């Protein structure tokens, strides 16, 4: 694992107290994928509105991570994954969101998909979405990528706000995910 950043976080405890904890942001390898999926499912189960998060399967994430994708984990002082940002590199694959927004064909290899980002509720408010997005953005520029594309549920106000305050813009509105009954 490669440590990309170190930081201090405020952890909210169940008894309404707060602790300061050290953390590190690391480029995780596939050996931590089960922990990531476990955190994703924990967050999803706690959501009041399940429509705000599309849950990635272990197999989908495994495929993307073995085909150029990356997993940026935020780990607390106990080496527990408390947040992560997962990206994929679609190339000219038919799932490249560049097609959805009309990117020229020669730009499709310069696309990174910002897939899922989740933060354990005890660590929210520490700017972890911003911090991991900055790390991904800096990495993308250094490696020649020009387009960071993502989907955000219109009901997920925090993620929508975080994406837009970091300079990403809405290029298209469309239904991408959903259950069989709603399309």
C-alpha cells in the first residue's frame, strides 16, 4: 500500500463526545476489497433513502480494479477503512460516460470515472470527499487524464454539493441506475 497523505480527524463517538485521531490516505490493493464492500453495505443499510447510493458489487469492483481502476482508502489509527473513493478507467468501453455527454472519440481514453465514495458516519464532516477528490484529480492530471466523470443522485445533496464545489459541472441529466420497476 502506498501512503498518499496523513491527516487528523475528528471522530464523533456514540456518547456525543469527540476524539482526534490520526489517519492516512492510502492507495489500497485488492486485498482490502472485502473491507471496502463491507463498509459500503454498512453505509447503504443505514440510509433512510436508498436511492441516493448505487451499491457496487464485489465482482464489479474487482473487475474494475484489475483493469486499471484504483481504490483510495482513508484509514484510522487502528488501520480500519473509514472512507474510500473508488475510480475506474473505462477507456473506449461502451460504459464510458464520455459517450453520454458527447465527448469526441479521441478524448474517451482521457476519462476517469469517479465511482463510489463513502464515509463512515462517525467521521463525516472532516472533508474526506474533498480530500480524496483532490488526490484523484492531482493523480489524473499527472497521468494525462482530462475528464473526471461521475453520476450523483439528485437526492444526495452532500455528494452533489461536494462534487460541484470542487469544480465539476453538470453536463447531462439522465437516469443511469434504478430498479426494474422505476427504469
